[in-house]
C-alpha cells in the first residue's frame, strides 16, 4: 500500500482558523492520501461529547461543525466519482466533556448538536447505558433523531409506561447505497456489557447470533455486510459475529467498525473482511474504503462486471481531526471549506459553551500532568499528583479527620490529561466526568486494609471469590490485551514472565506492565497525541504512530511517536499517617464505583465485611473536589 508523502504548504497553516474561538491552530505536517474505493466510510467512536474539539492540541482542534463541513465535501467527492460514502458512529457519544456533563439535566445541548451530523449507521456504547436517564434519552431523542439509521442488534429497552421490553431500535438494517445501488445488510452491536441500568437489557452476543432474525439476515446474500459495534476489534464478540456470518456466507465482504478501547487499530479477519477502530474523543476520524465489490445482481453495466472480477480490496486511514488535514483531503481552503450546516453546528457549540460557562477558570495548572505519557509513579503523572497532593487534602470527614485512612481510586475514573495553563470548568469534566462520590468502611485493621490495593491491581488470574474482573478498573486502552505485532511476546518490568499479547482469535493473558524503554517504543502505539510545538523546519511533531495488522501507514499525518507508560488499575493515597509508622486501623475510603470490588477484596484479605459496613464518607464527588482543590491551590495567573 504505497502512498504519497507530501509536505503541505507551511504558509497555508498559519492562516487556518479553528472553528471554536480560542482553539489552537493546526500544524502543517507530511500527509498520506486517502485511498478511495467504490464504497467509502467515515467513522467516529467514543467521542464522549468532545464536540468542541481539543482547544490545546493542534492535531485535534477541529470541532463537530468542521466534521460536518468535511463530510459534506467528502459526500460531494464521492458523488463526483460515482462512488458511495457512509458515516458511522459506534457509541459512547456522551459522558466525558462539558458539552454533555456540564448541563442539568445532562446533555440538553449535546443531543441536538450531535444530531446536526447526518450519520448513516449508529449504535450504542456502554456509556449511554449507565444511567436510566441516558437510556431514556437514547430512546426518546437519539433514536428518533436518526430513525432507521440507528441499529440495536442486542439491546432492549424497558418502556417505563408499559413495563414492556422492546428493541431499543431496529435489529438490523437493509438498504441500497445511493450511487452504486449496493445492497447492504448492517448490524449494530454492543459488547457483553453488564453494568447497565435496569431499564435496558444487553443480550450477550453469543445468544443474539442464534436468534432467527439474525440467522435470516445473514442468509440475505447482500453485496456487503456492515457490522458496526461498540466492541474492540479483537474482542470475542466480533469474532463470534464474524464466524457466524462466514458459516452461512463464505465470500460476501464484511466491513467491521469497532471502538470502546479508545485506540486506533485494524484487523483483517480474512481476505474479504476488515475491521477498524477509530480512537476516541474526536481525535480520530476513521476512514475505510472498499473496492472490487461484486454486485450479486449486476445490471447490464460493463464497469460493474469488471469490478466484480478485480477482487476485493480494503484500505484504511486514521484522520487527525484538524482543519489542516480536512483542507488537504478535500482540496479546499478556509474560504471554501466551511458549509452552512457546519458553521451552524460550530455556532451551536459556541453558544452552548457560553451558556454552560465552560471556559470559567478555576485556576492555572503549573505543569502538564499526564495519564500515560509520563511514568507512574513520577512527578509528571496525574496519578502521583492525585495520590500525593489532591487526595490527602480533599479526603476528609470532619467527624473522623483524626483517623488515618487509605483512599483508593481506579485509574479508569480519570479520563484525560491536564495541560499547563488555564484549568476550566470544561476540564473538570474531561478529567473526571463521572459522578462518583466517596464511601468507606470504618476502622479496618491496617494489615487487612493494606492488602486491598494489591488485589485490585493484580492482573494474573488469581481467583478471589466474587471479585469482578479487575480489568474494568483501568483506562480503556489497557482493558484488553493488545495485539501482537512483530513479536509474539513482550517482556514485562520487574523480571516477571513475558506475556503473550492476544491477537484476534487468540486472547492472551493480561498485560502486567507494558515495557517503556526505547527499544520497545515501536510496540507502543496507544494514547499518542500531538505536541503543542510547531514544526517550522519540517521536523515531525509528536502524535499517533499507529501500527496495526495492515501496517504502519494508517495515520493520515506522519508523526514522531509519543511515549506510553502503563498504569495500574488503582492508586492509593495514605492519609493521616506516615509511611514508617503504620496505624493499627484505618478508614478504607474509596470512590463508589469500586464498591463491587472492595468487599470481595476485603474478604480475601481476612476482613469479614459486607455491603452493610459501607457508608458515605463525605459530601461531594471527585469532580467537585478536584475543582475545589484547584481553586485553592492553583491561584496563580497563567
Ligand atoms: C426523555 O426521557 C428523559 C428521561 O426520562 C426525560 O427527561 C425527557 O423529558 C424525555 N424526552 C422526551 C422528548 O420525551
Ligand atoms: C429499576 O430499579 C429502580 C430502583 O432500584 C426501581 O424503582 C425500578 O422499578 C426498576 N425498574 C425496572 C424496569 O425493573
Ligand atoms: C481558496 O480557494 C479559492 C478557490 O480556489 C481561491 O479563489 C481563494 O483565493 C483561496 N483562498 C485562500 C485564502 O487561499
């Protein structure tokens, strides 16, 4: 897959205006071209309401309105080529940014702004399902907004009025593409999620694919199957769907679009199928194209007959979400690029941000604090900062403030980095979007309480009765074994055994640690984001350097790699005692998300506690406490 490397005009970049006022300008960089086919796709996933784009990162500073303009131009290009273009979204549209989390009730601006985009196929993520409220909102707002484009192959809704269980949306969709008239059968799945609120039912994928409607749908002999889902592209659920389809239909091409793990990735399940995952947070717009699709009932049309004989080919790209790239791929500029609909959405975002006061400044961050770009523990780690500075100061119950305590937080509860500079109301939601409060078990013998963190951080298959999978506690990028690339195994720190990383179809054991030395940097392709430095002299700047099953040419922008350091499942602050003087007993304080893990872990450590022993520790959530701490401690001007 040879593609041209072109250095874009550096001068043009200086004139680029990002749609949200105050967002940084993109930086010119060498680009790889998109490969067009008969059928082409743009894919977003795990946007988590980052509709404003990223204000401080040039690689991702375009907003949802820019994406609307971009997709309109791309549809026009498809029309001009006599090809087709479909837009896909695979869920987790909510929770994670002020545009959603900043309003009461949540999302009063988000749903409408999101719906300005014409998405052709969309499905549900786990984040739409944690709260009864957001499940209702999918049912009464997002599904009506997108009608037959919304697919819910394994998700049901409980109607609050009748108590009846109904499909959240249609199970699958059969349609013809606009220009080529390709027949498509599309599904929309969610992984086997179990943490959903009780007005929804997620049916395991393995059961769903046995149902009559699914078995009938895969016998349709379309020109193409499209399977979209909030599922990692190497997870068992997609494997099961692929296997089920291939059992009935050995040669119809299948395009898979996945997500959930917040990474860029592509897997070729067989020569007639490709799966891509398109990152997170509106950093990435995934691109897939397919050529050589054989029409099952060809018209009297020579071109299509030729196409049928060419054989199927797939291509993929991960587009950095910024205007420089959007101009590049469309051949337009700042005057010709924005469309009426795109501008309207950008304006809606700007208005919502004002109404929600998202730019309100709580303080000024004195330095960058990273989730995975700096080692943990370490001075630049956001987790060390929480352990050493924030938690000791905010985890206080006035009535028990003399009691020593351990405070535990799961790393997955933190969703984004903090950049040096203004820390705003919007940032409180990007860093800590969940409404998690603090609970505790009082007066736990120290030697029992101290064992809990080790159990929560264990990755090996230790068997602790009643303990849910500890992988759910960490950041999405580490929730599932990473693919094996060149090597079968990767060594781990601390002299532990090498772990085999699970590729598609062979799930390896959990990753204990990801090695971070220079030698291995090539292997590490997760969570890579742009520098804010410019690249005046043609030097590459940091960003995603994706390596997937297709190769190393997936990113549309050529970057130099950024480090990725593994983090544990949980972190712990020791409060009210010193390391060399261990107390007899402590209050075991934890973020309430951890409740299902804490009691089994305490039992395993020799503490016979039950849910009855758990009480609220203090008022407030991690998010509100973070904002308070920052207001008190980061008072300097920026
Ligand atoms: C949808 O459901 C939510 C939550 O129950 C409710 O607040 C909202 O008013 C409903 N909207 C519509 C349009 O019915
Ligand atoms: C779900 O749980 C809530 C509160 O626990 C309860 O009031 C409600 O009836 C339940 N709904 C269903 C559909 O089971
Ligand atoms: C944008 O492109 C149009 C059409 O090619 C051209 O007339 C115009 O001068 C360009 N504007 C800028 C700012 O480059």
